[in-house]
């Protein structure tokens, strides 16, 4: 049985047809010059971001995911965590930059409600902000060891535009 690869012209026609139904957006970071190119379905609304969250030194059992949905100038950010101390309370925030950096907070502290861990060590928290994550920037989700200690980061994850 012989397999035939499509000719370059056939492949170009298929790619053009696929892209004809797609929405292509680009944004340039004014500081780094990095260009973000998104190719999405024209029926898709908003932007999706995701983060893998991992515990820091001393909190290595913590794992989780962060998700952000940006639509109509608003961002809804949700975190799901495992491996926390049962019944503990934690604060969390989103910051510009990558984990370990010192970028400014995204939104105000009041937008991020503290969360209480279940008896099995799992937790979920969500925040809705009336501002959009900027695709030209990087962000990270930080979970703090206790609500009163905003210096001890128990877990962190870098948010990335998942387009």
C-alpha cells in the first residue's frame, strides 16, 4: 500500500480554507516587542488562560490548576487546589510577571476572597474583576500560607494565554 502526501499546493489550499474560518489576532508587548498571535474559531468568545499551580519550599504537597476567562473587559479567575492542610484558611492574589517576581497586583486585594480548605485538603476559590488580563503581559497566581502573612507564598503558578 502506497501513501501519498498532499502536494504543497493542495496543503496550502487546505490551510487557507481552515484559516478562512478562523479569527487571527495579534498583539505586541510594548516593552519586550514579543508578538502574541492567536488563531481561533470566529464563534469563540473571549480569551482563556490557564496555570499549573505547585507548592513552594515547605508546601510541596500542594498542587492545582488556575483558570481565567476574559470576556467583555472582565476576568473571572478560578483556582482548584489539592494537598492543603485540612480546614486551613488561605489568601490568594494574581500578580503581573512570573512566579518569584515582584510585579504589581492585578486588581485590588478585595477582589480575592479568602478560602477555607475542606476536611480532605481540597479548595476552590474564584474572583471576578472588572478588568481584562492583557495578552501582552504575563501573570501568576499566588496562594499564601495564611491570610495574615502576605509574605509567605505557599504555592504559585504562571498563567498563560491558552489560545
